[in-house]
């Protein structure tokens, strides 16, 4: 019996290795090229997408070209650079993260598939983990998605006066998860975006200043209305009110009627968030105008006026001493002098 020598074993192993390499090198090269192409395409696609997103964000933050027709009472109010930059940066960050995660995640799965790995267990495990994370962090996901849509829809921005239902104030910071507000008393509110069901924005578009003017019942309303409009016209032509008032002041009519006064409602369209300032300034100006014109804000009480006309100026309230039969009158009545009989009787006393 012939036993193989060590040289024969080495020769046989070398032949088997060579044949195995000869049979599989093509698939290796093909797999390596496929993985390389996948990685290169993923990197290039990610770079292109991020470049497009950057151009889109740059276009959003670009200052609009102002011309003579566009410069008016708005004075650049609707072009809030800080707000636009913050909104654009948040949107760009979200889009870049989503694009990078999608592209690189897909490329990683394709590379694993090219290596011959079975992706079914991996995808099943990822699905189960995703469901578990979704249930555990559903509030966080809700806050995040709500913040994304709030920013994309431009519902509010930094500096806006808003009412979220649970709190109201000035927006200090808009985040993807939390919105920060400064309240009227100086407090800071941290509001989760997912908890906001409604938003009232008092700083977008325009505001309405409403002033209820009270005049006496006997005043002539036509003259009062003419005086209000004339005063409001002069008021609107002065600085800074000319920039804050966007439309002429209107007298809507009689709001209420009482026995001693009539209330007229005055209304004007103002710059957003400046309605309170306009109402205070207009009230002060109307008060001065009414004082100069002698217009009464309220009629005197009829009974009090009649009593004041009849009663003397130095009249005093009634006193209990005016009744001679009262106990106080009897107590303060002077003691009468004794009669002669009473004096003789007192003289006989020991």
C-alpha cells in the first residue's frame, strides 16, 4: 500500500485552493465592485441632496429685493429676517437628517444583501424594535412631528404674540419639541408642541383697535361723531401713530344706551400687536378733545341735581336735637331756676 507523502498533500491542497479561487474570484470581484458602486452612489446622492437642500434653504433666507412700490406702511414688518432664518435652519436640519438616514440606511441594507446575508431576520427585528420604540416614545414623536409642521406651515415665530390655550405670551424660541413663551408677568412657559391643539397668533396680518367712547345722553351724536373723526384724523397724521395705523378710524355707531350716557364704538385696523397702544393713545386724545369742546361724558343724576338746586348751600343734615321730645333733647335741656317756695323750703332744711 502506497501512503501519500507530505509533498503530495501540499500539492493537492494547492490544486484545490487554486481551483476554488479560480471558481470564486469572479463572484468576489463582482461583489466588491457592487459594494463599491453602492457606497459611491450613496455618498454622491447624499451630497447632491444636501446641496439641493442647502440651496433651497438659502433661497428661503434670501432678503427680498425691495422696490419703491413695496416700501410702505409695512416697513419691512412682514420680512422678519431672524424668524425666517430660524424657520429655514430648522427645516433644513430636519430635511438633511431625514435624507441622510434614508440614503445611508438603504445603502447599508444593499451592502449586507451583496455580502450574502439574509435580511429577513434583521428587518423583522428592526420592525419589532421600531414598534416598541414607537409605543415608548409616542409622545416624543408626536411633539417632533407637530413641531415640524408648525415650522413648515409658519404658524408662529420668534417675537409673535400667541395664545396656545394653555398659556399665552411672546414667543422666545421655536423648537422641534418645545416652544418657549414669555408670559405677561415675566414668567417663561415651556410648551410641548404635541400638546398644542389650537394657536391664536395676534402678530400676523393686522390687529383691530376698538375704543368705546362714552358721552352724555343729551349730547348731539352727529357733532360728537364729527369731532371723533376729526380728532382721529389728526391723530393718524402724527408720528408714531402714522406707521401704526393702517386704515382710517371708523365710528361704527351706537353700542349701548343708558339713562345717563350713550356709548359709541370706534374701530381701526393697526399694525399687528399694536392695538393696545393705539387704543390708549386714542382715548387720551379724545379725552382732551372732549374737554376742549365741553362734551360731557355722563349726565348728572336727576334727583341729586334737583336736591342740590333746592337745598341751600350751607344746609346741614337733620339733628336729633331738633325734636324737643327726644331723649337727647331732654338730657341737654337746661335746669330751670327754683321758685320762691322752693327756695323757702330749701332754707328750712337742717
